[in-house]
């Protein structure tokens, strides 16, 4: 009864059970007991039986110790390498159920950028995040750099990793193993090879890595493209309010920015630097560097500050 109560209590305490861990313990235990039986037969000649044909206590003690060591070693080996085994059917199936469709492999740039933590915490991505050991080593090298700017960026990346690791809804794993073909390769190529071997996607903000990965038919999630896709869309003819912060390249142009960093070129806005103005959107230009909005000044909104230069006649047509 006590044993039954203990087992039921353990079952209630651990409600969320990982099938890959359970199957790993089960398989490791079977292999360990099988090896113990084989070694028991091998050491039997060293422990002669008595007159009744029964083995003595020393042999049983040795078999017990061998069994404990082998079972522990087999279970530990299977649990540490369960993601690399492909010939055991339960590992393949359960591993995919736990990880999701495809794991996301993080690049150094995307960790230093920091936006990946905000995106993941919104639960938009529910796949497992993979942090390769060689990327972590590169991040640590940047954090230990003698350059102050690089050192601060590296430490920011380490803080982002700790933030992801401590979040309950984020499944972050440090990947230690490298395939033989990765030896001597740069970090970007190692990421590509790892993504191909794991059938995963690379999450990056590096333009060059994006191109290299696509050449090797590796799927890439570029956070810059994600950010551009989530920016508000303005169509020609719409009105919006923006603060003019500096002069533009043309004679009458002023420049303002939205909260997300989108640059707005305002025709007729140079005379209203430091003021919030209402503009009429005339065109939108999408480039690889981001989105630019061109508009025409209509009126000043609120009091604002005094303009830096005297007011000049408003141009009849846009030069933008």
C-alpha cells in the first residue's frame, strides 16, 4: 500500500511528462539490463557454484554493482544524445511533437538586436529556439572585446539570452554538437550547415547571411522583413501628423520620423522645423533599407516651436 501511494503521489506531482524523456529512460534501462546479463554470463566462471549448483553472494553483489553502473550510464547516454538518434522511432516522433514543426536557429546579430525576445514573448513563435555553442562563443568573445561599443553589444546579447532562458513560455536549447563538415568553417557557414542537418530555419538580421542561406536552400526568417511587414501602411491621399525635425535635401523639404523610425519627407516642411504639422501623403517608397513616405505640408498642428527660418511661399508642386 505504501508503494502504491508513493507511485500515485509521484504521478500526481509530475503532471506534465515528456515522452522523449520517459522513452529514453525506458530504452536505456533495457539496454543496461541486457548488458548486465551478458557481463554476468562472462564473469560466471570466476565465481564457481557450490555443491547445490547455486551461485554465491559475491557474484550477485558484483552483478548488482555492474547493473547499477550500466543502467545509469545507458540512461544518461540516451538522454544526452536523444536528439542525435535517428534509428529509434520513439525519439523521432516525440522529438518532433515537442519541438514543433521546425526549430529556429538564432544568429549572433539577432540576439544582439534584442527584438527576438519581444517577438517570442508575444507567443507569435512557438517553435523551439536553438542557440548553437559556436554562436554563444562568438557572443562571449564580443562581450570580452577591448572595444567599448562591442563589449556593450555583447553584454546586451547575453542579457537577451538570459531573458529568453528564464521565460517560462520560451523553449531555448543550447546546441553543443558540431558535425565533422563544420570543422574550419566560419560561423555563418556553420549556421547554414546546422540548419540543413536539423531541418530548421535561421533567424537573423544579417543581410549577407540571409543571401548565403537562401543559396543553400535554407529557410530564413529576417527580423527586418518582419518589422517592415508590421509597420503601418499609408496610402496616397491619407493624412497624418508628424513633427518636422530637420531639413531635407531639396530646397523646401523637411524631414520627420514616425515612432517606428519610418522617415517622412515633407514637401514645404523646411519652414516648420520643430513643429508638428499635418501632411497629405503623396507616395510611399519601399526599399531594402526600409520604407520612406513622401507627403505635402498642409497645416501646423498645435502651438509647436517657432520655425528656424522665415516662412516662404508654399510650392505649387512636390519635388520629392
